[in-house]
C-alpha cells in the first residue's frame, strides 16, 4: 500500500520541515518531493502536512504517520538484508555529538545492535568540532553532529534554529556583560554565541566552561548564565531567554551525518539509514 521511496521522502520532510531541505538531503528535485508527498497523502486519504509559502508543519495524521513510516521502513530494510544475504558486519566507529546525550539516540542504537548483531559498534561522544577533527584524522567512520557553516559535507538529519536558553528565574542586567555558559573550543555553538555578541557590540564574560552537556545544564539550572542551544533540544528545567533581554539572533544550525574515509562500509550505511529513518526521535519530545 505504501511505497518505501514515498515513506523516506515523508520522513525527510517531517524531520526538516522543508521540501527544499528534504530534496537536498535525498538528492532529488523539489518537484519529486512534492509528488511523493501528494501520492502518499492520496494513498492514506489524509493530509499529512499543513503547508503554505512560509512554513511546513505536520498535521495530527502526519504525526501518527511518523511512527508507522519508521516501522514500515525498518521491516523493509530487514527483509531486504535477509533475502539478499547482505548483512553488515565488522567494526563501526561511530561518533555522536554531546547534544544527543539526553535524546532517544540510545534507543536507535539499541535497535541497530539488535538488527545487526555482527557489527561491533564503538561509540564516541564528544563536541561536534572534535568529532569532525577525529573523522578527518581517520579515527571515526561515521559522525552525527552539528555542521560548521563553511562545511558543505554531510547528509542532513534536521535543520534547526539556535536560541538562547537559561533558568526561568534568570534576569540579565543590560549594564553588565552577558554571563555565558559554553563548551570549550572547538565548540560550534560557542563560536556562534561569541560571534553574535561581538557583532552586536555587547560585552560578555565566560561564567562556566564544560566539555559535558550535563555540566552545562547544571550551571544553567543554577542560574549562572545563558547558553546557545538547539531549539529542538532544550533540556528540561531550562527555557528560552525572552526577546526583551535583547540578545542577538544566533541563526540556524544543521545536524548532519558525515561518513569517513571508509564511506562504502556497509555497516556505516546501515546505521546512517537507521538514524535518518528515526531522525525525528532525536529532537521531538
């Protein structure tokens, strides 16, 4: 009843909330994306997206379709692997950004290990900038991380906006430097926050530095300052800093999958496919 290619297109649009970004991720024309979505909506008899010239949002039926699409594609991939005898095997060195510590990535990895028992998965959790360096050095095979603005590489998992977050009770004094909670270099959000404040001409100071997301969250919950963070990954106990605080816009950010030198590795392709199929579970609460 449901074409796998249409389901993949649906998931790409659902995760990026953009027909243009979905087309770029899938390597097809935007008209093809629109056609796939239209045919899937015809097959279900339901509208899956509410869209206009400015935005794309999932409808209630579209939210329900997310789970069905993921499971259908998982079964499709399992059946294909079984009957072709192409079961991935070997060692896979996978790097994931600290941003995903509090998401459902462990569930995705657990399901991957269950489906691919012959793959020895090695997980490295680090800053996005550090992961890109390890990948370039040939010490990782696949990375899930934020993309540097100047780096065009990677399969888009989702596109998001960076926002300022902090404790709800936190009040910023406009006459004093902005207290920042940041990762150490080469943190991508750190660089973006400092650049935005410098361009605005607003003074700042480092209130806390930690290589651990949990450390940053603890400092933010204690009211030590503000931090730049993905809008779709705001941790519990923290809120967006209101616009009246006058902090500069931070722009947008891409979360991508990047393959290393052994990019033809079947295990890496299989894990990338699993993450792309379940990408919405990484940022939807």
